[in-house]
């Protein structure tokens, strides 16, 4: 499983994200050619390989030719992205990131979301940062993105609104809507911006400790300010030691009908659960209930959790990682006088098993009128 870990020891901003992705291996020419699909003039990307505090990394400059007096509202920006020639997946991700900023802005300034205007340099800088981050993310195709706690800096920052406290109100609002931890250490100034935290909140999952994975390469994206400490976003790319961390998600409910419970199981399997089942339980006040257990891949957690909270009557769920011992499985097809049958072959050390797929046996029995047992005996002889 491919992992990206955003290490925000000195915060995160849009251009630091682009710098780190380029330092990780994204071709800046590819990035710029994709960005041209926005059909926007007035900007170019300049990626500069450089050393900061002795560390080799990339500073990504978004060079604006626009005079910065374009005050685009969120509604205008949505239209620019929708009308672009970018792929749908990039559009969806970019719009989701922008939505986070716009919702925060709307709350901070008490204005309707679509009337939010992006005051910084006419938002072209943010458009390039946000769409660029979406392009890089979908180019790398990680299975999961983790983010560390975010060093937001301290003090005050001067921007279009004037002098604002750090973290800026929009940054603080975006963090409130995420579940990322913020902290402030060793930085006098703004190290995390609304665009930077919105990108991570959308792409990543907060990891309170450094996640366990096998690191393979790093990318350093430098910020523009000198805080004394290294001002860089580090993205570490790697792989999970297990092909897929497996999670158990469970809950108890005592006020759902059988039909609703059946619908939930069916939906969980459709959404990629590895297994899902009910166990009858006696709950508080000896009320009969059902215990729902779901086995899923870690990367599918958000979808599974959302489905359980949305479709059951539970008020809370429990989840924990489990390690599984799985047999290696592969399949072969045998053709029999009654039709083709798929054989599932399972191996674990010296253990070896070959079992015909039930659906094939069932189909042959139904089609030919031969009993299930006789079909099974025939297959056993032919395996
Ligand atoms: O871009 C927006 S909406 C924005 C909102 C606010 C508020 O706190 S309100 C502040 N700023 C400041 O502008 C610069 C650039 O931020 P980016 O997110 O565009 O990188 C930064 O100092 C922000 O604090 C922007
Ligand atoms: Ni603002």
C-alpha cells in the first residue's frame, strides 16, 4: 500500500506542498502543463532546487503576471475549475479543498459561501496551489495520506485584511473543521496558511504519532520565510509493511428492525468491507440487541464509518487495528464435461487446499439437474 506522510514540523502552505511534491519527483513541466488546462493566463511555475539550512529541497514559486486586482468569488473559482480540461478526479479534489477554505472564510466573515472572495492576490495564487496539489496527488495515487500535527507558528501576520493573529482566522477555522492537532513551537510568524491546511485536511488523515510504514523517499518543499529553524514541508513516501492494515469496526444497537439491519450488512459489503456480521447480545437493562462487527481495510475506514453512523441507530463506534494471518490465494479454471469450474487454491506454509467455487457448482447443478453432491464428486475427481 502506497503511503504519503506530510510532516508539518514547520507548518504548511500551498507553495510548500507543490515544492515537496516536485522534490518527491513530480515533473514541474508536467505540473505546469496540467495547470494550463485551467485556461487561465497570468501565472507560471518556477521550481528551484536549493539548499536551506544545509537541506536539499525545492522552492516552488508561483510567478503571477496578473496584477492581483482580480477579486474572484468562490462561485467564479468553482466555474473556472468545472470548465477546465482537467480530469474529473482532479476537479473533485480541487473543489473540495477550495470548499474548505470558502466555508471557513464564510464563517470568519459571516458572508454566504458563494459570495466569499479570496482577497489574496485575486486568488490566482490559491487556485494554482490548490489545483496543483490535486494534480500531484492524483499523479502519485497514494493509497493513504497521513498528516502530522501542524506547527502553525505564532505572533501576527499582515495580509489583505490587515494585521491578523497567527494562526489566521481562516486557518484556525479550517483546522476546527478538520481533526488535525495544531501546536506552536520555535516559529515567530505564520508557518501554516489557510490554503496549506485545507490541502492537508482534504487529502490526509491526522496521525498523532509518526505512522508505521516503510519510508522510501523524501521531498522537502521550502517556505519563503526564514524562521531560524528549517522552514520546509517534508513529504515522506513509502509503503505499508502489511499489504493492507486491517481494522475491526464495531457497535451495538437495540432499536433497529431486521430489514434495516439486513440493509446495513448488504451496503457494507458493497462498500468494500472484507466481512460484516451480527452477533445477538443482551445490552443494558437486559435489552436484546445486535453487535455489528465489520472487518475492513484501513484505507476504507472513512467510508465504512460514515455508512455505520448514517445507516444504523448507533451513537458511536469502536475501531481497532488487527493483524490477520491470511493464506495466499489464487485461482485456476478446470473444464469439466458439465462446464467450467473455478478452483480456489489456498496455501500457507505446508498447508494446501483446493476448493471449487460454490457459484460455479450451483450454476452447473441448476443448469443440468445433476445434484450438487454429484457435481462436487465429479470436480473432485478432475481437480
Ligand atoms: O486566502 C484566504 S481566504 C485567506 C484568509 C485569511 C483569513 O484569515 S480571513 C488570511 N489569509 C492570509 O493570506 C495569506 C496567504 O494565504 P494562502 O492560504 O492564500 O496561502 C496568509 O498570510 C493568510 O493568513 C488568506
Ligand atoms: Ni479572510
